[in-house]
C-alpha cells in the first residue's frame, strides 16, 4: 500500500483517538504522556498492521511513541515492501 506521510499521520491520529478516547492537541505528543498503556499500544499496533500490512512491532512502537515518529516508521516500512 502506498501512502504519503500526511495521510499516515492522519490515520494514526484517528486510531489513537479511537483507542485512547481522547482528543489530541498535536502529533508530537508522547503516547504514555497522554494516558496510553501497553494494552492500548497493542490494540493500536494491531489496527495499524491490519490497515497498512506493515509488521509494526511493539519495539517499533516503543521507539517511536509519537504519531509523527510512528508515521515515519510506517512510511519506511511501506517503502521497503
């Protein structure tokens, strides 16, 4: 699946809002700082992997922790498919 960075950010933002049940101020907020936990992280990873088919791992998620960084990680994974 081809996607640009902006569209990936928007999709991840939508997934975070759905799972965390919050409104996000920006795409650079830390997942755990906005109240996320490891169970929610796994739900988000599952939704991202289902949508993008990109094999995002829990380690990838922990290394990124923001929507912006996750979008870059997913974009890199999609480019290598």
